[in-house]
C-alpha cells in the first residue's frame, strides 16, 4: 500500500523491520499468487535463514521466533 502512495522507501524488503511483528501488526509480504516462501533470520547475529510457506488469509508465525507475517495480494501494473 505504501508503494501506491509513493512513500515506499524499501521496495525490495531488504531493510530490517523497525519493530518486532506481532499478531496485531504483522509484517506484510506481497505476492502475485496465493502462497509464497518467506525467510526469517530470527536473531540479529544469526546467518541461517528459516524458510517457511505463507498462505493468503490470516497472519502466520515464524516457526522459530514467533514473529507474524501476513501474505497480501500484489497487483501488477498493466
């Protein structure tokens, strides 16, 4: 949604989130399909990525750290 307003400063989601994504405020992941693989580096000094599937609908938790992610549809410009 921020990209539609022209305020998106991290279009490729490479910057660290500003806060821990809780259930009420999950980290938004966009996708052109109804499922997507997401990765979480659950501790700052870790180098291993935990990969897991996200499905459209309710927010889902990372299996290691419990942070919440929500998959939302992304519309491609025509």
